[in-house]
């Protein structure tokens, strides 16, 4: 069912201490991964409110990735 | 929080798996890359928003708008807060317990508020009959009437011959 | 003899610079003496450093 | 540049030409041009003077003469680093004759983005890209012919790093590395070596290449491997991994400072006091004390700071100058947002993938952006100054920098903002390097588009940023040290000597830890005397309170204000302290197999040392001693290499030969890792007849019972056949396993590495600190190391731990929760959920309201996301800011007007 050229837009909420740090360490070792994710850094996943996720979809996100 | 978000998405016809909650520690670069790649591919499989409920983009947007409003309403947020407090106290954070508690306490409150908000948005374009409203909103007529009744009493909505309308 | 509050560090490589920083934090005035016109010693000539591979400068 | 006088560019290893007036590299500190007095025509021949005339700032004054300054100082610290291996050693390998034979320094400059070739790896002879490269190890090291008999400890690891970087530049390079032993014994080094070998497919050859010949444009190498076969091959380029020599002016320094040097002209020190020279008040740190890697140099540097601080306790603070920051420009901050956007090239790291100019021009189109610019290295000294000036000139009150990760560089840029009177919270970073350019290298268009989106989101958030106060909190001037081994005692002593109360908590009923099991140190000192002195000093010290048979129950609070409960003999004691040092040590790994435990003749190295301590009588019947290295280590029970077992084995072997020269001693090894000056012991052992046999993991020696005795079967690589040695004593060199760190790690929220040791904040730059502020780490708890390194690390931890105690105040993170009293309905959800109990319910009139304890708040935001009436907002991460970022996420924006109406 995947149309060719369909490039999903995904919003990521990354916790500063863990997931954001994991993303940095993936960068340092130059692992490659698809560029569809845009990241919003938060101090902890606990900060993420259900409103943020619904708002993300409302603003055109096809997927939300919350990383703790 | 994630379970509440999933059930909220389900309520408005969006595939809950579009929202992922994953854990990757500071030292787990490779694991992070797998998670992201898998997430991107799974969303690619699902296609753009609204594919699963084959609704027009405009309808999906309206449902999401109503959902955000509902998630900001203090009644709904209090039920969410109390839930978190209960879990904090008895400490049973197993997925089943969370799923069941959210379904019992949070989702009904959320659904009621979401439908109320969606009705207000729909009626902005003019009056509409109960049956049509119920179909769009995705609820039974009875459920709709129960939600609409207090709104009429409070004078937010009024009944006209063509159906319901904003007061 | 009152103890002086200043210390001289000979050499401005990674060791000299780190000692100077720590001594300043510990409340001492530091004279950092370096032969070359820049500090950083050999480490400044390195391209990347293990393990994080960010630039050595 | 106007200077007509060309000279060789020493910074770039003479691969480039520069002028007498030059700056070595743009990020040099101090960032000013330098006139080389030896080369300058004006200074030597009183001609020219071109530069003085053209310098608009009139900054050149040739009348300046070198002046002698007399400085009154309380202590001198020698950190002159190391010298270069002499040229004649390099000439043996054709260096100087064949242009494609380069040293490892030159290789670093060739691969460096700001180097003479902008990072393109080329052969100096014909500037073509090499296809086959050979790395030769131990050049000017482990080589008695040029009296550098020691091992430089660093070349194996840096060769593998350089080879990996080369493969990144030219993926289809064929690289061979010629090792004698592969000595990658640092923390995490072995794992990195294995990963590099698998990922890049280096061929590792165990042979020492005697000489190199040039055959038309290529270099011919011949070598023989230990199975007797000889090989030869052609390479496009050969890199000589040069070792670390003593500094050229070592003798001059020694005479002036009045200190003694050791036989290799490095500074003479002892394992018990590795940082003190032979003269009191003069200390040494870094490579001048002995060839070492950057993490050890940094550790010793902090260690020396502790010793100097102990010596000059009374002089502390008498001559310091404190920086004062200009008053915050409140008016500017209240004005409507004027954002400055700086997009960084980061050399080739970002600009190599992302079209930086396009991102910069895109930023210009965003609302409220009053200034935009791209910078080559925005984190360098000169760029920071330039950014500060632009912010002042254009009266900017928000700054967005699109570069690397805020986790590493945010404090640096915030410091620049503070220095020009702008609140550091008015700053946001877009991570277009670690999370964009570096990970989408093959997709430049998407990476550029992603960078634009990230900049748009950062600007959207920047628009709403508000200044945040930076409160400071007092520090309890007391330290808590966990673990009473060599490291723990050294830390406690050092902090106490620096003038602060210290509590030393030890689980067992006596101090000493693993040091109790040693009799001699590697450099022959009496370990038991060191132990006795340490214990005496600790017990006698007025400022140290020892708690034996005690364990930490719980710890709460934050740097400067910890409260811990320690249980001792059934009852618990509350302790308030400012800092905490983890020195809980490690254990000797008990091996499985090799008949250990089944026969009294199979012992571990520590057990052997205790046996040797009994003297000759213990070896009456011993004729054959067989030692086996890496038992249970490097991939068996323990993944890591424990760094000191080789040196320990050689030390014990020499002791046996001393007691009873006619004993035969065999040592089976995978890599003899007697790094640093311990190489001399390895040579001495060979001279005394100890037989060293190499084995590979797939042909491990086995210990087999034979009637009442035991024998060792193994494959001898030199003879090429199986051998069997009847042994009276088999000694297993087992590694160092971590103590049970799990519960302490959970208790203090300090992460562990995969091997189970504590994870330090940064391997190179913060080796003795951990992620949690106010908690420090040293000794075997950080990783396996010898006594000398454990003592240096303990002193370093003492220096770092003393800093908050000396300052007396600690600045608390500005990102805390703010509760709006009017909206709060006192439901108490936030207070219950807060994991740091940083919210309390207070009486406000007759109703209850929630209130934040700013000092304990960690800024996680759980309260904000669970407040039913949205009364709580987080500094720097308010709901509006996050919503703004979500809206900026989609290019066409989404219902801004709805957003306005909702507020």
C-alpha cells in the first residue's frame, strides 16, 4: 500500500538525557538513518502531554515517536 | 500518558500505532537507529494520515482539533491526573492494568468532551440533524443525545426544525 | 612564611591546561607558561580523538 | 599576508609553507598573529618592516625585547609534554628519502579538515589518493638501539583510530597494520579495536618490518610472521606510528627545577606517589611523567591540582581574581524579539552534507529574524567573539545557533551571552550536525531541508523564550567517600588535607581493600608499607571520620546538599554532605575451568604473590611454573582487558627467578600488554630465561590433571606443533571484575557500562566525574588499573570534589517549574507525582496551593503535563514554546489563527 515517493513526516519528542543522547551517539559513530524525523527536545518524557501528541497529528505529522 | 494518547487516537479513528513510545539509553546509538528506521518504515506502510479511516483530510483535521480541545478540558485532565496519582500509589504499572484503567476512567470522559467539541465545530457551518451528526461523529444516536442534553440546558445549543444549531 | 596563593604551570598542553583550570577553580592564581605561540600542545594538531571522534581542537 | 619571508609550517608538520608572521590554526588560543623571531628579516637583519606599516591597528612594535619576569609562586607543576622520536630512527624506515613514508603526526594533518590538504588523504609524492596503506608500530618505542626501551602505550590505539578515519575518508582503502603486540588496554579500547577491525576489515599482521625500499612509485615491505614464513608486499603509503620520547629540554627543566629524571629522561616518580617529583612543591603531570594517553594525562592534571591545593591550603583565595558579568540588559530583553541566527559549517562536518548558505538564507526569511550569518567553527574563540559583537551591534535579544548538539555546546554559547549582558536562557540550538549532517550523509537535499525545518522550529521557540533567573545555593563543606581501599583512602586524605571534613565508609571491617593482597608494587616498592602509611595517616587525620562495616542506604538531594543514610551495625546514621566519591573498587575474577579449585597447584596471580611473600621455602619442590594470561578475560567471562595482569605476571615471574633462578617459567599470552615503563620488566624477564609463548583464542592452552600432578597442553606457534609441559604450579592471570555495582548505581542514579563498571561523564575530558553533578568516581570502580593510576585518579577525584566545597556556592539549573497560584486549585496531583519531592502544598489564605522547591526541582516537567488546570509551566520548555515548535514542524504551518484564539 506504500505509494512511491510518499515520504512520511514524523515528529519526535526526545528526552534530553536518554534518547537525545542516543541520537547524538548514533551521529558520532555516523550510523545512517532516514531523515523523516524532526526532533523536539524535552527534559524528560514525563513532560509530554497528550495534547502535544494530538496537536502534532493535527499539524500534519503522519507519525509521532516519543523517545525516553 | 502513551496509553491515553493511543486510546484518544483510536477514538477519533486514527491508527494508534502511528504513535510509538520507545526507550534508548545514551549509550545505545545502534538501538536508536533501528527504532527510528523501523518507525519510519511502519508509518510508510500506513500511508498518510486518514488512510486507515479513508476520511477526507479535512474531517481528520476537525476530529483532531476537537481532540486537542478535549485534552485541554479540565474535567478530562483531572481524570487523567487522578489516574496517574492512583498508579503512583499502588505502583502496578503493568501494561494490562494501565490499559484497563485508562479505558475505564480517561477515555469515556475524553470521548464525551471530544464529541461535544466536534459538534460545536460542525454546527458552525449551520444546523444539522442528530442522525447526520451521530454518523459523522461516530457515535450512536442515544450517546449523542446524552451529550447534547446538558449543552442545550446550558444554552450553548438549541433545537430547530432542521436539527441542532449553535445558540 | 605565608603560603603563596599563586602557582606556575610549565607547559600548555592538555595536561597543563587542565591543571590550570582545576587550580583556578580551587582558588589559586595560575601562571601558565608555554613555549609555543598557542596552547593545546600536540593535541591541537590531532584531527579527531577517540572515542567520540569529535574534533580535538 | 604581506610578510615576504616563507618558512616551513611546523604546525602542519612541514607539509605546508607559511610566513614568518602567521597564526598556526584559526582556532588557536590566543587568537593573534605571531612573528617568528628566528625567521623574521626585521628582527635578524633590521630590514623589511612591511608588516608594521600595513598593520592598521598598529599592533606591531619591534622595540619589544624579551623580558624576564620574577614570579612568587607556592608550587611549580611540570607539564611540558613529550618530545619527538629522533630523526635517525625514522631514517631507518626511509623517512626523508621516500616522500610517501609519513609519520603519524603528518597523517593526522593530512586527514584534518582544516589541514594542508583540507582533509583529502593524498600521497605527498604525486598527490594521488593511496589505495594501500601500511601502519608500522613501535617506531622509536620498544627499541633499545635508540635507548627508548619503554613502550609508548598510545601508538596501537591511535593507529587504529587513524586507520578508521582514513577508511571514512576513502572507504575502499586496503589497510594493513604491523603490530608486535596489540596494546589497546584502555577502557573500552579493546571493544573499539574489535569493532574497527570487523567494520573496516583491517589486516592485522604480527610482525616487525625491518626496512622499506622504494620500487618505482610504490614502497616494498618484507616481513616474517611467527610461523616462519616470509612475506613481501607493495604499498602506496607507509605511516610510521612514532612513539613518545622524553621532551627535548628535559635535562634543562630538571636542572632548573632541581628534580631527578629516570633512565629514559622522563621525570622520576614512584608508584606510591606518581605525581610528586623528588623535590617537595614541584609536581609533574602528563606525558613528562611517562608516556600515556590523553585520559590519563587529564586525570594526572587534576590529581596534581589536588596535591598543590593540599600544600597551599592557607594561600587559597588570596590572589584570585573573580570574573564579573555585566548587568543584564533588562530593557533589551523586554523589547519585541530580535533573533540572530548563526548557521555553522563545523569545518566539513556540516558543510560537507548540508547547503549551509541555503539554510542561512532560509533563516533570513523567518519572522523576527533580525540578523543571519554562517560561521566556519562557531565554537572557536574567534567566532564566539564575532557572535558577541554582532549581538551587541544589532541589539539582538534572542540567539539561535544551528550547529552541533546542545548537550555538549549549549553551556559554551550561553557563557558568551552572559559575558555581554544577555540572559543565557534566551538561546536555542538546532542540532544540524550529530542528528542531521552526520546521519544523512548520503542524502544532502533531505539533510538541507531537515536543517531548514529544524532552524524554523528553533526560531519559533526562540520567539517565546523568556529570561530565567540563575539562583545559587549554599554547599555543605563535607565529603562522603564510599570504599576504604587504596583509592578511597587517598581521596579521603586529599580532601581532608585540603581542609574539608570527610566521612570514609568501608563495607568490610578493615581498611585497605585489594591493596592488602599486594606485597610489592611493580616498581619494587614495599606495598605493605604503603598500605600501613596510608591507614596510619587516615586514622590519625582529625578531619576524617571512618565508618567500618558500614554501607550506604540511601542518598537524596543534589550537588552541595546531599543527605545520606549510612547503616552501621544495624542502626542507621543521617549524614549531610556536599559531594560524594565512589571508590568501591573491584574484585579479582575467580576463573572457571583450567582445573581451578580442583587442584592446589592451580592458583591466581594474587594467590601466587602471597605464596612468593613466604619466600624460597614455598618453592622447594617447584621446577616448572606455567602462567596463562587472559584467563576469563577479553571475550570469555569478562569482555574487557584488565590492563595490568601482564605486568603483574612478569613482576611475579621475576620474583620467582630471583628466589630460585633454576625454576623454568613459561607464560602463555595473547598480547603481552606490559605498556609504559613496564616494558623493561618484560625485557628483563626474557633475559632471565622466562619463556613467552603466544596463543590465539581458538587454540587456547588447557590444564589437564595427570595422576597426582598437572600438565599444560598447548600449540607452540614457533615450532608449529603441540607441546605438553608438566607443571608443579599453574598460575592463571585473571582479570578484574566489577564489584556488585548494580544497587549503588540505582541508588545514586549513576549509569554502568556494559562490563558493569561505572560510566564516567566523558572518557577524555571528565574522567573522574559522572553524569550526576556532585558525584565523583575513581579507582577500580571506574575500571581495571594499576596502583599508580588508581592513586592518580583518586587525587584527581579529590581535586574535582573539592571545587564545589571551595566555592561554597553552586548555581542551580534555571529550568525549574513555575506554579501560577491563581490558577492552581490545590488538587495535589503534582506534589504526589514529583519524583524529586520538589513540590509542597502550602496554605494560601484558606485554600491549599502547590509551590516548587526550586533547589530540588530537576526540570523534568511531569507536574506540568499532569496539571488539570494547566497552572504549571517549565522554564525554557513552556507549553506555548512546545506548541510553537509543533506548529513550525509543518512547512505550511497549521491553523495559526486557531492557536491565537485558544490562548
